C-alpha cells in the first residue's frame, strides 16, 4: 500500500509500542527466551526503518507489519519465525535496510522468508510485472510455505484497510486477489481467509449487490437465529445423552457465497434455502473421530429427514486440500432445508487454518500426504521451463482447482484431479514419462479417447510406447498445469533438436559457399523475416526455407549483401486533411485519468457493454486502443491482475448524450397466455423504454425470455429491472453480457 512521509508523534509511538507488546504478550506461552529477544529486535529494527513512513490512510506505516504479524500468529496459528518475518516483510523493499543485513542479524531462515516476500524491482521490460512477482512468491512454496502464508496475511490486512485507496487501485488489488489469492487460499485450506477475500473483493467490484445482500441478511437475522435455535434444540437433547463433548454453531453463509448461488442457480435471494449452516464440532481422540462423526450423523437423521444425494463424506476421503468434514442436508422445521456440517476439533482447526494447521498434525492420519502430493506437482511446474512468468502463473492456477474428481490406478491408488480432467491428464499425474509415452488409455476396462473427461470412481490404465511423442494437439486434450507444461516442454525440446540439425545443415551449406556462418547467419534471419535464430532454424527444418536457395542471394567478398532498388522520383501533392469532428451523439461521455476519452482511440468493450452510470475502468491494450470495461466484467479479473499497469481510472461525465443497448434474461411461470403482452406493456407503455428485440421460450410451465432494451443510464436500467421483477409470475430478471471475450 502507498506510503507518505510525516514525522511520527510521541502519542502515535505509544500506540505503536502498545500494539507490538499486546502481540508479544499474546505469544508468551509459546516463546523461549531467544524467540522473545528476536521478536523485540525485529520490531525495533522495523520500527526504526519505517519511522516517519505513513500509509495512505495517514496512520504510521509500522502498524501494518505489526498487524500482519498478529494475523499470522492469532488467525493462522504460525510460530515465532513467521511473526519475526512478518514484522520485517517490507523493510528490504521500502527502506535502506539490505537483505544481507537481515541474513546477518536474524539468520538464513528468516532471511529466506523476507527475501521471498520482497517484490522484484526494475520490472519494466516484461509483459506482466505482476506475474513476475506472483511467480517469485509462488516459487517459494516448496522451499518454505510460510512465505505464501505471510503474503496471505499481508493481503488480508491490505484488503481490510483498502478504503483509503483510490477506486481504480482498489480494483487492481481486488482483481489480483480474485485471480490468484482466492484460489490459493482454497488450495491451502484457508477457508476463513478465502471467504473474507471474496466478500471484500465483491464489495469493491459490485458494491450495490453486496450492500443489497448484506441488508437482506440483516433484515432476516432475528428470524434466522430463532430458527437455528428451534432446529438445534432437539439435536442437543439427544447429543447430551451421549458421553461426547460437543459444541453447535449456527452461522450465516458468506455474502459472496449467497451471491454465487443467486447467479449460478438463477434464483432470487428469498428462494435460497441454505442461507446458514449448522456446524457440530465434537472433541474426541483422533482414533475415535470417524466413528463419532457418523454417530452424530445418525442422531441428526433420527430427528430430521436427510436428503441422501446431498451427503458429502470428506471424513473417509478428505479433499485435496486436507479438508475433512461430514456434510448433510436435512429437512428441518417448517419444511426448510438445512445444511449440517459434522467434524472434530482437529478437523475444524484444519478447516479454518488449512496448511498452517497442517504442521501441528503432521504425521497424524497421514495428514501431510494431501499437501505433499500437491507440492510435488508445484515442484514439477517449477522445474519446467516456461516462456514467461505469465505462462507459469496460468499453469499454476490450474493447480488451484476448487472442485475435484477422484480416479484410481489399476492397483487401487487414488489420484485427486481437478473436475474436468481428462484421461491424458491422469497419465501425466501418475508420472511425466507415462504421459509422454501414452498411446492408449482404458477407463473401467473400456478403451477411450485421450481427451475423455474423468468421473468420480473411474479406474484408469495407461498403455505406453517408447516411440510415442507429445504433439501440439495434445494441448487441447488436457486441463492441468502439469500436463500442459510438460507437453510444451517436450515440444520445445523436440524443436531444439530439430533446430540443431538444421543449424548444422546451414553451416555445411555456407561452408560450401565459402561464407562465414557467424558473420552471415543474422543477415539470413532478417532476410527471411525472422526475429530470432531458433525460429529461422525451425523454418529450415520444416522445409519452409531451402538451403539451396541461399545461392540466389547476392554476395560480395564472401558476404551476403543487400541490393538496393533504384529510387523513383515521387511527385508530392499537398492537400489539407481535415479530421472529421465527432457529433454529440457519438461522444463517449467518459473521463479517463481526468481527460475526455474522445481525444484517444477507444472502444466500449462488447464483452460487458457498459451503460452510463456503471462502475467502469479503462484498459489500454497492446495496440494502444483504450477499451472501457465494467468493473464486474468477466474479463476484468484477468486484465487487472496481470496487466494492472495498463489500467487507468475511468468515470462517466455528468451529462448524458447517448443511448445504450442492454440485454436482459427474464424467467418465470408460463401461464400460457399474456407473458409477452405483460412484459411489453410494462417496459414500453408504462416505463417508456424502447425494446430492440424480444425472444421467448416456454417449456412445461416455465418460460425464459431474452429482451434487448435501449436505456440512457444505469438508473433507468435499475428501474426497469425492479419494475419487471414485481410483475406477477416473474421469477428472475438478470442483466446478461456477451459470450465472447473482448479485451
């Protein structure tokens, strides 16, 4: 977060000292003398290094590393080494303190973590500086996962205090978080952190929807709490008759989670049945966990009828990120569906703190295996050559999958892959060489295409051949980062070998022509229109360029030469070229970085079709064309996270001088008569809004209609949406974007 300089007052220094010593006091039961000394030493160094630095909010900057250290210890459960590193995480990047000084004072372990947390300077000639820094942090995973965990704490505090940042910078930070930190938090089992990330990001990118859901949750809070008590009372009575120590929590679903259900299931807030979940946590010895969880499940289903297809057993088979819990949905009082989660105290700690809690239980019930297997895949990715950091980050993201599929080898070994993984992905997951040499794959003893999508429980066997080699088509048959990176790596190696052979052929030809290779090869590269030697070599290898044709190029003194064509006399006719003036109806009505957009080359991105009043941002593409996107555009996260340096602040001017076409999807009850008339009458006659197009399909009592309307601004659009939603029989009214990607 941005920093300014202003002397710290004595009163502020008291606040700083208190914040640190409160943290130190909370850690006293887990410290030895040397830990305490090192913590004080780290605080003193950081406090002095950041003196007179302030955050954008105006508070002393040192309060940020203290808070990151507190989150590391109190919320993630990390130890003294991580806390020391968190206190120091910005000193090398933002102060005169050097990495060598950190290594010397605190040792190599702390030094390595601080180095991993320090951004790379001078990234001006790369496609995506953000991706380069992502790669640096992610590359530390297999060496010391605490770097990533502290980075999570750093990002969490920055998001919690993001209100003082300009809106366009908030957008970039939120997009980075959604793009890499949210899926990374999920993969590391940090559910609490992931949920908070998602809620804050939604608050930034779609504030109105966030506030609307928050308001509705608050309005229903009292009734929800009364219902939870009514639900758990009979369960509590039965659990009390056992000798099991337990606690029951009723918690509301996160705002983003509710929004996601509204969006994916296309239903209004009022029809989401599981706005909350009941969690039963038992305190039992590790060996008794599974049996007791099923005993509690039996008690719950004695009281309430379960929905069998909604039973999720992650106690027997934990998720790929270590998550263990028994989930069921039952029909509670008044016929409402209620989700119940059953887990032990150990499982709950791992569910809340993920990888951070993993160290505490390492060696218990093979607790380490799910993480270690994943880290092996990360190590494979790091060992593979990538064209650039952006390619690495893209491959890495596929390792952060949310949904999983469980498949088995012929010997019964279970492999966890992302949902959508193919038979060829499975081959690479077993071993790189098996993937490279795969020639035929059977699923459940039936021969399938290599691109066959796996389902839970599939048993996969792979037949290999030493003569098999990956080809470019294989990239279309896989989804995992490991498979993609290994296929690309194999193809690059194959091209390198081909290039070496063609280089030798070129050298032989030039030698026969008595022309020096090194002095002339770059001439040939440019002559045939290539930028680099390897591309030229490959063209020769593929017979696109024939070495026999070199003799047709003019030479002089055993060197290739350029023969210039004679100049032609060109008669210049001077004319005055006038730039056509934009009419008022064509003007953009958008301000970018304080200047009218009309003076630039621009387009309104068709992937999200912004309407006057929509929260927007400007993105400069590789052709210097400015594209205007909505903040919640489906492409926004990718653009802001990877190309934040190309993003500019954009806002609408006060005046309105153009119309906008918006597509709406409307669903509801098909009574058989009058739907088109009902909608047309409300939109055209009552609201005075033009309808550009209207199509509707009805099926078995349900209809779905797509309607294009012409509006002047977001306020008029909101009036249309709210008015249509109130009509009899209408279930949902949703603004839809174009399906194509448009950067």
